[in-house]
C-alpha cells in the first residue's frame, strides 16, 4: 500500500471498521500440532463514537498523544465468546489495527505461548504471562484449555505510553496529567468459554521454524524521532519529524542498495513511545549483548527516552517505500520517511 493511502485509511476507513487480515500460509501452518489447533483471528480496533454513531475526530492534543477510542472491538464485536476444549489448543492470531492504542493482554489463569511475530514463525514457542501488542503488530499465541472448565476473560491492562514533550517526565502536558494511555481502565477483549474435551491432549512442539540471522551490515544509520514547527505539506503548526524533517512524498530520505544489509538505530529523545514500522523488508532486533533476536518483525517499540537498533536486508525489491511511526496520528503529523532501494 502506498503511503498516502495508508495515512488515509488510518484517518477514516480504518477507524470506521474497514480493516481485514491477509493470511499468508507457510511452514508453521504445516506443523501438525499447530494445524490441529482451533484458529481464531482477532483484529483489535478502538473508536470513540458520537451520540449519533459517528467517529469523533480528535483535537490536536489528542492527535499528538495518539487518539485512543472509548470502545474496543475484537474483529468488530464487543467481548466476543471464544470456545475452547478442555485440554485442547486455540491458536489466537492477534492484529493490532488500532490507530494508537497499545494492548497489554492477559488471559485469566492461562499462560500464552507465542509462536510467531509480524513476519512469521518463531524458532520455538515462548511462554508469556502477558503480551504487549503495539499498533501494527501481529502475534500468534497458543492457549491450552488447561484449567477447570469455566469462563475466563482476555483482559486488556492499563499501559502508559509515556508523556507529551521531550525527555520524559513532565512535558508540555505535565500539569494536566499528561501521561498517555495509563488512565484507561482494564477492559475485557473477549471471553474464553470451555466446551467439550480434546482427545487426546497433545503438548506443543518444542521446535517450530528456524530463523536464520541476517548477514553483517555494510552500513549503519540513525533516525532521531522528534517534533518540529512544521512547514510544507503539514501547513505549519506542530508536527512530528524524523531527523528533523516532516514527511514529504516527493523527497527521498534514505537511499540504499539492493543486496545490502544495514543496521538502523531509532533514537527517541521524546517523552512518549513510538512504535516504528518499516515497509516491505522485515528486520531482526539487535539485543543489548549485540546478538540478533530470533524473530522476524516489521514493527518495533522505541520507548520514550530509549533507542532500538534493528538489522534488515534489502534482498528482493527495488523501488520506493516508507518507514513511519505506526501511531497513525503521528504518521499523519509527519513522522514518516521515504526509503529508495536501488539496483
Ligand atoms: Cu509515534
């Protein structure tokens, strides 16, 4: 999808519920225990509606924070019921299609076993007691009906996305309780209800699909996230920027060569979190010890006051694409750049 359409979907169609997942099948789906699980897709979206049922447009402050809707829908339903067999497995496929909201998900009395990230399978399941899902992120988790056969809520817990302004702590909204997102109460996303019995109970496979580490980078680049007093297409006023520049579809910000691997460091001196997304080529996160995380991602949370380094390789596609903050209000305010991959 090209950049202007992407932005427009965030503003209008997506918020009005027009979003759907695209399923790509691969080696993970061929593993018998995964294939045998009940597959449930939840596309998470939130919206604030007016008295006559129309989406409410945010003001500038809400856009800068990243709007969060008062209503949360899971594939278009409020608190849908998901049946799970005693001892059976559900493969829960989660998509955060919300404009700005982060989901911190927990299933009462059940662990989650993450088996995939944005770009495909993990090499082995990872046991989690809760899962943070930032805008744009996709994760599959396996859940076993291992508890007494009752009902259990999939809850969304409060999460602070930091504060307005630079450098964390008290920003420009500090005196107004400017911490973003943390004042939302826990809510129920869906309810798991036990029904029937799986026969026989099977364990998860200890190995899934290997993730090969990307080759060493030939180049390292820095991307500093910030604000600027905008000009150009944003028409002045406060805008968001990468390396001091707001988005301009007619400008190439980053030129790379097909076949190269690179490391990109996202540096976030702002008080608020930014989930950064690169189109087309997935990446692997460089961990604090310098090793690569064994996971394919295309969205990574860059916390307020923090920095994250990712390695990517431009292996197959030439042409222009974008990278941007996946809080769509931030992208619309200019936090997006153009990458050109040349032959
Ligand atoms: Cu952002």
